């Protein structure tokens, strides 16, 4: 795997909106924060555009992302927000210059499209982390992103869960939003998971669909050869009038019960108040015991 150059004061960071539309006010705190870090902020030409729910047409959103990928002076690109839209433009992007001179790609949720595509096709590290709209204060999540971008070592220790399955493992850390990993399955952007530690999170899904996605991933061989599984926020799950009968966590445990790798629940990343930054594509060590989980990179 290739690690993009770490940032230093004076570097440029680009902000683009490859999915849902956004306002200037919603990104201002992030702009101010990056400037406090000593970075120069470059906004996408069409970032505040609008077409239906998107921040401009597919062509405009792809144009902004392509410009950032091709500009050698920009050392990192962060998404303004998620929503839906990156899947519509991924095949219109040319990553040739990005491969030659890698830079940090930052975001979560819909940006799983970029994480997965880049990992699978180019072997370059990316960062699953808060997006510009999530910057409201210099909290632990934002600080963790800064640490990764500026080259500091990262180790997280969190409280254990009664649902955890104990064990130790090591492997490349990959993953993202469950629904999008499921949507990419079978495409050239679909991620390979064999020998890796998989992270998943999701928001606002019906429990039966969580089950359907896990059964589908299992049938595709995406769960059978993992080194470990880290489950982030399974947030605002929904149920039908006839209850499904299991929580999201119970569904996941049932799906992986025949495998013996460690499983961590409740990792503070995803659509949760705390969304700790995670370097995808980097080798990680995971230790799950009864009272705690330690994840180090």
C-alpha cells in the first residue's frame, strides 16, 4: 500500500461536494479549522451548486473532483458532506495523475465509494473521517483526523461490549458504509476482504435489510476470510410492523458465527457523535478482550 505524503503547514487542502448539495455556512467552520492548522483551503468550482438534491449535475461534480485529483499543489481532498451521488460519478473520474502523485482522500458514508475504488484499484491509503459539514468544534474526531494527516501514530482504546468476540489479529484495515460496500459488490470498485480487518457502519436502515446485506456479503465470500471485524455505529435502525426479531448487532453475530476471528462492537466511528478517523489501507493491529478493544495503526 502507498501512503500519500503527510501534510505540513502551507499545504493546500481541497473541499469538494461529490454528493448532496451544501451551503457556504455549513463548511465555514471546517475552512476556519484548516486555516488554523496552517493549510490553504481551495473550494471546488461548483461546490455550492444545486441540481435536485445534488451539489450540481453529475458532470459538474465530476469536474470538481477531477480538478482536485489533477492539481499537484493540492495535497488532500475532503468531501463537504455525504448523502448520495459519488456512485454516479466514479466511472467518470480519471485517477492517472492521482496514482502518480497520491494525495489524501477524506470522508465517510457516501465517500465509501472512493475509499473502496481507490483501495481496490490503486492500493493507496485514504481516511475514513468527519467531513466538512461535521466540523462544529475541535473535538476528538477532528483532532484524530489532523493527527493522521500530519503523520502522527494512532492508537484507539475503547470500552468493551458484552457482544464482543475476543481475539487478536493484524491486517490491512478496510471498509466503510455497509450499504455502499453492498452496492459495490461485483463491480470493479468492490473491495476484496481476504486477510483484512473489515470495518462497517450504517445509518437509517431496516433490520431485515441489514440481514439481507450480510447474507449477500457472506454468499460472496466477503466474510469468510477476514482477520477481524470492527463494527461502528449502527445508527437509527428501523423495524417493520412485524418485528424482525434481532438487533443489528445480533444479525451481524449470527452472520459470522461460524468464523473464529475477533469481532468488536460499538467502535466510535460512522454516523455517531464521535467519529474517529481511520486510515483505510494501512496495516492495523486489533486486540479485543472482555473489558476493552485496542486498535492501533
